[in-house]
């Protein structure tokens, strides 16, 4: 192995393979490498390649494999630059790079010893595939055919691979692969791939040519037909006449009619196969199907509306009264109120079905769209008609489908809208829902004003907090609260069970109130009745199946049959009574839930650790609670040394569920004090309320839902803010009869009640 030192030429994103040539031009700043090669190395040079265009190069990262090349045909250009031809001779291996300056870089190299083979069959195979490839590929020059006169496999692979359309990485593989047989296999594989691509492109070109020829023929024939019709004095096209007749008979304002006639004229003047022709025709037909002035005659009998609402939904008296008031104003003023109703409540309480009942009560058509997860503003205001597959937004599309412009329009899951790079759909809804603006709503696809003022929009959401504020400001929020067990019982008896029996072909089934309550208490944990309906439906399906399979009709249901049909019941939440564990209450989008909070401490540096998928507000409540305790440590008789030497870990179980809100403040404070003092809090007490740094207890929302969550988990007492004490009077009697409420103004009252045996109500 003969070693020699050579000047180094670095090529960027270009691979020079052996037995190939490369023309290159050197400017004044880089001509020195040519001089060094000519003066000291007989015009020989070492060439390596890098896959970067960056100016700075770390010589330690330069490749260890390159080619030895010879400088030939030097030409000095008028600009002073030098153009040379690099003729690569052989692969070479780098032993060491010298003079780490890029301008004067040299390397000690030696020619690589290739693992060569002599295989006449392989040579013939490669030559045959190369000839076939050159003949099939119109982009490859005939100079590649010179390989027919070469007998060395190594030389053939280097020459042919340099001419293929390969990536930098693939060409680098050819350079660094010393096994000639492996290079031959690589070459054959790449030739096959290139041949497949060429064949596919040929097929596409032939199909495209046939389609163009066919389209051109049709175009010429149709144009001649038009010319003949004009010469004979006949009308140009029956299709144009048919569209014009539809425009003349369309119920719309004159602006829309003029727009349609203008587009029809443009359409008639376009060649039939013009891309714009199909777009215009589709747009005209779409506008003809819109209900510009079509209305349904609505019911104005409020007594009938009240009967329909009472028949379809149990309870909800406040909500029904507000809807009747809304309809009364509509009847009196003959126009939609500026207030857009938004029904907010947990899943399954009947928001969607209530709006459907409103539509029936008004004798209007009902249409619903769901915006959960929508993040594209075009879903509301449509796409420009020139876009590929353009269409109108969901509002206009829904009106086109039901063919009237005054339906009851339910926009569901408004609290689940999201923003993205495609815009803010909530902002687009502002124009839709504003009565003062939606008289002239313009959809991007329609491109003409459409009057939405006759539409009765009603929105639904699970959570008020998640509705964007600008949108919330235009809505009248009506809260639909969860059902108590008694209310669920009445719903099952009077609404749900008869409907499910009818749907499954049964005349009815005997089931006692106690058994219905057994299902409610042991198989459901929801605020609404959706899951309860599924459970009742499961029971009825089992009865029908037994009737069909065993010819055995079950006429009554008891607890044993319920357990057989529904399987294991939902296990009650076990409320631990241990140091540092206190029951809080949460109002989630699914209703009220018990929220136990756990606190432990261990030796450390006073660090506060929070887990359980807590939101920012709840984390702040934990920090406030700890600060309040530190500020009042003497009052609570807590050793201040503990506050400095212990790490505190606060955890809220069910970490997969996000939790947020300020109303856990007093619960967090109580858990911390229980841990510091080593005193258990009673497990039949829960609490809710926001705490300030001075210990004041601020009011909370969702008392009814939280109370229902407490009741179903066996809680007997609830500590609430004093300002919420008036809300207790509005709670259902079954809640007030089973839960004792303790109103507090400051946390010290909570401390006395929990840790000092106090029991005075405020």
C-alpha cells in the first residue's frame, strides 16, 4: 500500500466517481490549489465530497474515502478564472488530513484495493441492460454505449452509475463500496428502477395524448354544430334555455336574478370543454337550489307549543318558560329576537331534543350541525368558487338541503371550536348570529347576500368557560342542570320506557319504582339520562331476544333479572378517611363529581409538587392555600419548621382527566392542614369554595350539580361559601332532605368545624 500526500479539493453535494470526468472552474481565491498540484504533484489531486453548502467545514468530519484525479485541459478565461477537467482515476482512502486550513488542505492517501471479480456472464448481463436502458430512455445520451467495448466490471459500474439519476447518498454508496460484485448488483437494481419509471411515464403520456385527441375531436365537432345552428337561425343550446327558464321562475330578489343571468351569459359564451365552463354551470345550478325566499308557515299558538314541550320533556320549567317567552316576543314583533339562546349543560340532559321539540312546537323545519373540533373558517363562510372542490359553508349548505330559509337551526358543541392556521370559526359565527348583520350574510361560494334573519339559531354547549368570550357576549345562556334521582324516575316511567318498548315491538313491561331507582343508583353515574336510556334499552332488547329464541315472554322485571341483564353494577366510590385526604366537589362538563384531594409530605426543602392533570387556576389555588397556611401557622398551631424541611406532594386522583377551577381552594387548604397536624377529616363531609390569601371564602357556581355528585357518593354534609347559602333554597327537596349545608365566610370557620369539633351553621 503506497501512501502519498496530495492537495485536497472539496466538492459540495457532487460525487465524482472513478473513470469519469468533471469540468470545474476555479476563481482567483481558489486557484492556489491548481498551482500546488501542478508544481509539486504532477497535476494530481485528491477529491472528496460533502453534502452541505455551509462555508465553515470541520476537517475532522471530512470523508475518509474519495478519488484521486488528474487535472487536464487547463484554460485561462478572460475573467482570470481557470477552467479544468478533472479526470478521476481510482478510489483512495485517507490516512490523515494535514494543514487544517481549508485553503491549503492536504491529505495522506493510498489507492483503495477493490475486491474485484472476473465474470464474463455478469459483464454481458450489465452491457445488455445498459443498451436496453439507453434505447428506452430518451434523456440518456448514446455516449453511454461506449461501455460495450469495456471489459472491466469495476469501470462499467463507475461509468454507468455516474449517468443515472441517483441521490447524493446513493452515489456515495457507489464510491465507498469496494466490493465490485455488490456494486454490480446495485447498478442492476437501479437500472431496473429507472426503467420502471420510464415505462410508467410512457403509459401516462400515451393516455394523456389519447384523452387530448378525444377532447379536441369533441371540441371541434361541437363548435361546428354551434356554427351550423347559427347559420340555420336556431337557438344555441337547449340547456341554456332550460337554465334561463329556471332563473325566471326562481323566488329571489332582483340582485340575485341579475347575478344569475350574468353568469348564464358568461357560461353560454364559453367553450363547452373549458375548465371555467363546468365551474360556472355548477355555481348557477347551486344558486338555483337555494331557498332565497322559501318559508314554512309557522305555528303561533303558544298553548300548543307549551303542550309539545311538556309532552316531550319532564321538568325544566325555567327553561320551558324562557322558550315560551322567546316565542311570544317572536309572535308579537314578527321578528327574531336579538338574543340568541344557548343551552348549556352536561351531556344527556336533553339539549338537542329540546331544540327539536321547539321546532315541532313552532311547526318549523329542524336542522342541526355540530362544530366540535372545527378549526377552518371555510366551514362557516365557504370556499371561493374558483378553488378545486369548492363548496359553501355549513350554514348555507344546510339551508339548501332543507329548502327553506326559516328553520330552527341548532349549532351543537359551540364550546369545542378550535383555532388554527385556517382561521377562527368562532369569529366567523359572530356575523351569522348577529341579527343586525346576518340579513346580508355573504358566503364565499354563493358570492351574493343571503338573508339569515328568519332563521331561529339555538346553540348548545357543555361548558360556559370554553365558549370564546366575543361569541359568549352575544348569547343568552340558559343552563340545563342535571336530573335528580326522582326526576330520572319520572322520565323513565313517563317518557323513556314507553318509547323504548314501542321501538322494540313490546306493549309494555312491569317494573317497580324501586327497581328503576336500583338501575339509576347502581348502573349510572351521569347527570343526564343518556346512559340510563342505554341501560333500559339493553334490558328491553334482552327480553325481546328471549322471546324470539326461547318463545318465553318476560312480563315483569326485578333486581335479579336486572343484574342478569346488565351484569356487574358500578362500584361505589370508597371515601377514605385518612390523614391528608379531604373530599372536594367539582362541576365538570359531565356534571357534579366527588373530587378527593390527597396530600403527603416527606423530608426535603419545602418544595411543592402538584400532580393529577391540574389546570393553571387549580395550581394557583394550591399555592395560595400553602401561602395562607404559612401566614397563619401560629393560629393553626403548625410547626413552621415543617414548612421549611418538608417537600409537599398534592395529588388529585384520576390523573387522566384534566381538572381546573378555583373552587377547590378550601379543600386544598384543609388537606394541607390535615397533613401538617396529623388529624383526619371526616369522610362524610365535602367542601367547595375559593379561598383568598386572607382566608376569605368566595362564592362558587354549580351548587346543584355538586350537591348531586355528593349525594350519589354518600356525603352527608357540605361546607359552602356563605354567599351561596341562598342558593340552597332553590335545590330539589330530595337533596335538601339528605344533605346538611354549612355556610362559611372565612377559612378559620372551616378550621374550627373540621378540626375543633365545631358544628355551628352560619
